[in-house]
C-alpha cells in the first residue's frame, strides 16, 4: 500500500505541471475589451502572463491584470507583446485586453499564464514523507521537468508559426491586390491605345471623304462650254 501511495503521488506530480499551462487565442474586435478570469490558491507558485498580438493594425493592444482585491497591479498601453510575473494569492485574477483605441481594425491576440519556475516538487514531496526517492523516481521527476520545458517550447513554436502564417496571409492578399490592380491598368491602357489608334484612322477617312473630286477637263468639255 505504501508503494502504491508513493506511485500515486509521483504520477500526480509528474503530470500536474505539464498541464498547468493556461493559454488562449482569440479575436479582439475594434473598440472592444475582453477579460478572462483564473482562480489561484495560496499555495500557487509565482505565475507569468505572456501575451502577443499576432495580427491586426500596428500589432498593439492595452493589457491589464487585477488581483482578487480589485487592485490593478499591471496596466500597460499600446504593446505588441509583454510579460508580467506575479505571486498569486487566494482568489480570482482578471486578465483584460483592450482594443478600444482602434476605430476599424481588429486584432488576434494569444496569451498564456504559466508558472514562472518549475520546482522539483517530486523530490520535495518525498522529503516531506521522510523517504528517499529511488533512482527511477528521481529520473521521473527530471523527465517531468523536461516535459514542462517541452510544453513551453511547443507553445513558443506555435506562437511563431501562427505569427508567420498570418504575416504570409497578409502578404499574399497584398500581392493579389497589387496583381489585380496591375492587370486592370494593363487592360485599360491597352483598350485606350486601341481606341486612340482607331480614332486617328477614322479622322483620316472622314477628311478624305470631304475633299472635292478634281476632274480632268477634256477638249470636248471646252467645245461644249
């Protein structure tokens, strides 16, 4: 039973921090503000909020964080990306992102709330249990830390991939618009040249029709006259 209890504690500590990443991606319309809420307890480790603007306008938003007592300890304006670390207390925190200053462009924002540092909780738990972890248990705790690092790296990779994809889509749209405008200009220029050349030949024909016809006077015409 003791071994089973130790295994259960180790597995819970192994998988717990890997799923502690709280991330979200959302559309932020112009002249609007979106807020998100997350509850923490007094035993929480220091947390870090990271956010970035993936698409829209000048890639800037307003961001703020409010603690359970209603104190806004973080409030910044017109940022494209930033991070803030705080020690959570028992209660619900409010994370707000505002695009109220923008009049016509919406933004795509991605943010994450994660532990600022991953402690070796498995080894600490075994010390509290007055037991010494085995080599396998220590290795599993190190694997847990590695999995946490991998989760953060995957998040950063997805962030860069999303930003590059949105940038490529914007570039594609700009190239398509420029190509369409160039095609329209070429067609209009070609039609204009055709009508201009046609007008030149039409004027020559009309002038040639208005010219008097000169007839050669013969001797018969002189006698008749």
